[in-house]
C-alpha cells in the first residue's frame, strides 16, 4: 500500500470487505486482542464467519491490494503504530470433531487448551502439555508450541491450509519443517489440523493436566498481561535462568517489567507500550550478550508499524 493515502486505502477496504458476512471493524485497537494488552489499531479487523467467508476476505484484501495478518493474540506483540491492511482473527473457526481412530480435527481458531481438554474428555492422551499453553491451534502450529513435556509436532498428523489464491490444500506434518519453536509453512492461512493421540484413562490424563496447571500457576505471572516466553532457550541453557542470574528480575522500562516470578516473561503492569517492551527486550538481550557471550533469539513476534 506504499504511495497510497490512508483515505484511499480505507475506501478500498470498505468497498472490498462489504461482501464479508462476519464481523468487520475499521481502525480497531488491537491491544484488547493480544495477551500483552499492547498494540495500535488495525486498518481493518475481520472475524470471518466460516471458511467460505475467509475465502471472501482473502479475495477482498487482494482486490484492495492490502496485506493480511492472521492474529492469534499470544506470543505476538503489535507495535504502537498498529497494523496496515487486514488483520484476521479466526475465533469463529473453533470446531473440534473426531477424525478417525485416536484422531481429532480442530479448526485453527480453537484455543489450544480447549483441544487439550477435548482430548482428555475423549480418553485420548498426548496433549496434556497443551493444557496450560495459551493461544490458538493455528498459532501453536506456526511456532511449534510446547513445553519440556512435548510439542505439537509430536502429535500432528496434517494441516488444512488456504492458499493465497483461496484454494484449500492438506499438508502432512512431515512437510512442515518443524524445529524448536518454529515451522516452515507454505504461504497461506491455516484452517485446522488433525492430531494423532493414544488411548488413555480420563482420570490419569486429568491428574497430569492438573499437575501441569498447578506448576504453571506457581512459576509464571498469569495474573498480569504477558506474551509468554520472550526468548527461546539457547541450546542446553535456560533463557530465564540466564536473565535471572544477571539480577534482571523486576527491571522495568516504563510500565513493562521483567517478571519477578519468571525472568523470561515480561509483563505489562498497566498502560505499557510496545516501544517500552522493545526497549526492555534490547536491554536484556544486550546484557546477556555482553556478560554471558550468548545471543538470545526472540520467541515472541513483534508485528506492525512502529
């Protein structure tokens, strides 16, 4: 959209998105849709009603020559200038259904913990680790979400994806290039995923999930807005421990603070901005690099205009 005025962009989006049946909002602040509670407005925020409506959104954005960003809301921070083009939330795509023996299919907008609980209720083990990971199934696949107990690549069979041209394809998990906290998906929008699990006793699965949730409540700052772990763990090291050893717990810039409970979390203590978060990330990263000779890699994504 370079070279076009904001008024021209908005006019084009208004016209092209008129065909969408779902929710459409212009100049919508994105802070309310992210777990960090930070972020400027989207030119247009769209919640498609279903897959066909999503196809209409993709075509409308192409007609308006507007970029698309799919926003899950966790492990992502929207910069203070907001996001150009069309921001899509898949919150209406949240169905879960059986997909064969020991298999479940979940639409991309399904919350990852919701899928974990659905698996438990079906007597299927293998997704216990997901019960405390916020965000959507689509986001979990993009970043290969997981803990020391497992990651989604361990149980993923295949995904459904809508290409930039609006076609729907299925891709085996083996073709997705999974790595630690990352994947290599082809261009497009994830629609859903099939996971392969194992039969288990509901009581045993539930007991393990309760242990995981109790540990998370003890060790993570769930009472404050956060974006999850900020940095990836370096090989054979803990990013949180490295930051803690440097005495950085509680360090703050503006209203963004290194959590006093877990040093690899940064929390919004009230009215924080993306600029403050970025400054704190730089400060922590430089301290670790200078004093431990380790370059920390971001796990959280910063998107949008500065």
